[in-house]
């Protein structure tokens, strides 16, 4: 090894040894902060979705695919809909879930145990009915003329067979509230609660007169029924009034021709009422996961759709529960700055640990001032500890009965040790001073006068 490199290695080694206690303290504090803050999210999370082929089911698959890119496995938990999702969140079977506004009455403990990641999209109330049940609908000639009158009021459902969704979804509760607001006795309608697919099958077979969904337009069944001949979508002329009566509803318009421009479906604008769907989570869900879901929500729901403009969702409106801090920050400011340039795991680690690292640095900075004096002491002590032996030899030389041969032997051993001492170059002058004083004592042992030698001052 080159001598210069050897001296550099010695200096670095001594510096590390001197700073060792403080490095160990810093590492210990960082480990403690890491354990306490738990910055890295769990690798698996459970998302309550909805029935097969529903919009919730489709969005759940998209979330799972997006988070897989970050090494997170999203376990999709099928359900009957919003009501069941809310129950699974309450009892801890799910970490996150899609829940429709107005699904059920909120409980006091929901405010403490659940949070919202914001409103994701509107779910219009789709009330499909067969043309044959509309006024004058049994008269083919009337249906082919302007005399045909489509349904435009919930009161016109009386006497009909209507499926309002399964008990686990939020639709039965929503329909019950709308019927009550219209002072309609539910007993005047033959209500059923079949699952979505069997309900559509019965509806198309003529065994049901109407079916009700609350779903995003991406749902397979909605797309199917919108383009099925002989099936109509009910218009809600009082959509504004419904929105004023119920805070969780918003008016929505299905524009003419938006389903199929060539076929002009629908043939006119249709007014609908739409509850807003939010992504709810338990308060103990890891913050990093909430951040990932919020960022994914912006990518999945930020585009334009039949009922919304680009970047209208996700938003903080129409929320019935407190907004999670991570979601609010993401919706307002977008992804954190570091995540735009660093991998998520590293950006998240810095984001979660920077405050702890700052506190640790503030604690260690005053203590670090001890390191340079300690370093100097360690280097110089390797030289100065041999001065005691050298002085002992010199003092014994003053005695008349001194064994000069023995003293010369000890001095030679001391000189051999001094020649092997390795110190940084900045402290070489003190090493040479030690070896000079050894030669001074050697000359005295040989009877050489040395009263005027300068190094003698170092021994007194």
C-alpha cells in the first residue's frame, strides 16, 4: 500500500473510531424513528368493490393493476354494493371501499373510525322501463307518434313490478327515500331485490316492468340497456328539486346522442339524479397507501365522462365523512415534489422520515463538536504515552548505580516501537519530536554532551 494512502486510511479510521459513539447513537435514533413512524406501507390491502360486472368491480380491477406497479397487492372483496361495503369497513374486513352517498344513516362512531379519500364520480340513478308499460304504451300506433308519453314521475311506477337492487347495495335505501319524499306508499309497487344480472334477465324476459341501478355509465348492464330496443330510461324533470332536498344528490344530464351519435341515443337530453360515490377508508390504514390510492384516483377518475368535465373529480365536495389528510393534499396539490423525480418507496421514506431526521440532526449537531478534540486526543495519545517510559529511562540514568546496558536495551526497544507508530501526516511533527528525544537520551547514555539541545525541553 502506498505510504500516502496508508496515512489517509489511518486518519479515516481514527476519525470513525472517534465519531463511533455518535454514529451509533444516530443509527439507534433512526431505527427507533423508523419503528415508530413505520414509513413503508404493507404489501397487501383489501378493497371492497361490488357485484360482478358492476362499475365498482371494474374500478377495483383498475386500482389493483395500478398499485401492482408499486409492489402493492390489492385484494378485491366482492360485495352486493355500498351498504355491504360500509359494513365491511365498520367491522374491519376491508381497508377501503366504494360507498355511495346516502347509502345509510351515518353512525356516531363513523366519524371517528372512517375517513374519505374524496368524491370519485357520480352514479346516476338509472331507472329503465319497458315501453309497453308507459301511458298508451300498449297501442303500437300511439307509440309511433308523439302521443307516446314516457315515464317522468315516480308516481307512475304504482302498480308496476320494479326491481330496486339487492339488500347489500345502497339502491333500496335510496329508492325508499325518494318514494317517501313523493308520498308514495311502497306497498303500491311490487318491489323486488334481485341481483343485477338476474334482474336484467327477468326484465328483458318481460317478468319485470322496471329495474333501478345506481351506477357509473361504464357498468356493463347500463351500457346494454341503453342500447336495447324497447327499453327506455326514465327522465327526472324534478332533478334540481331532488338535489335541494337531499344533500348527497346532484342533478345530472345525459346529453342527446352521447350513447350513440349515429343512432341518436338517447333521442333527447335526459335529466337524472345522481348520488356521488366516495372511496372510504379506516383511519388506521397506512398513510402511504392512502397517498397511492389518492394519486391513482386522480388518474382513473380525472378524465371527462358523460356527466363530468375533465379534472372535475376527484374532489372534496359532497363528502359525508372527514377527508383524510393525504387525500386532501393530493387533490389540492397533486403528487409530492419528490415523487415526481424519485421512486415511490424512496420519496415516501424521505417524506415520512425527514422530520425525524431533522430532530436527530439537531440533537447530534452540538455533540458533534466533541469529535475533533477527541480525534486529536486519540492521535496524540498514541505518541505521548511513550514519553512516560522515556522519562523513566532518563531519571534512572541520573542514579549512580544505574544499569546503563539495561537502560540502553529498553531505549532500543522504545525506539523500535516509535518507528512503527502510524499517525496522519498532520501529526508527524509530534512523532518526529518523540524520536528526536529518544536520540537525545541515547546520546546521554553514550556520554555525549547535549545540554544545549532544543528537544530536551519536551522532557521537562
